[in-house]
């Protein structure tokens, strides 16, 4: 079983990607004191997380500085399955709860509980993370105007054209 992490007051919180568009691996990273935790996250999870956080923290975006870059080494502890956002108004922070992708049986039932990570951050840190997340997602490959799937430089087999033509960049 993987390690769980509880970082109630992080000094570093960011998302980042390594690789070229179309072949990038995305990460969620937090540091509290000497402990650096890096988790693998899917691009769509980054998009949804950023959208939800932008809705939640509209008023904080104007004062949020840019989010930091990923800190080296970028070594993922485990991939994120479920991700929750908790608004801790009493503690005046946002808590991100990540759950490891769990192995499932043939019926889709979890075989074991995965590890958990809890990152508590200021609203300003989380607003910066949200802005950076949207920038990362938007910096990827352009989307096909017909089907919405990413386009490669050679185009792609668009399901909306039934193979008759290939949209290109």
C-alpha cells in the first residue's frame, strides 16, 4: 500500500506538466517544511479542479501571485483517483483531499482503500493553483472543432466525419 500524507499548512502548492503537448504527464505538488509530495493527476482532473476553484475563489484571483513551478525531483508517489475540495472557513483555508486510484475487481468494486493526501492551503495559494491549472490545460493541443478531441499535427480520425476527412491544425 502507498503512503498517505497530511500537510495541513503547505508553503508550496502547484500543478505542472512534464513533456510535450500530447505526451505530457501532469502533477499536483505540495511542500510543507522539508516534505515534498508529488502526485500524478490527469489533465481532465486539472481542468475540473481549476474550474471549481476559480468559481469558489473569484474574489481572490486578483491578488493571487503566480503559482510556483514544479520543484525537483518530480517523482509521483501515486496517481490520483478521486479529488475533493473542502472550504474550511473557520481555518480560512482550502483543503484539497486526493485519494489514490484503487484497484477494482471485475464488477468495479474497490479491492482495497488507496492512500490519501490532504493539503491545506491559503485561498491565495489555491487561487494561484487554479489560474496555473487553466493555463496548463489551455496550452495543450488545439481541439477539433467538430468532435472536441485533441488534434495532432497530422490531424486525427474525427469520429464526426465517419473517416471521410481528417481535420488538421
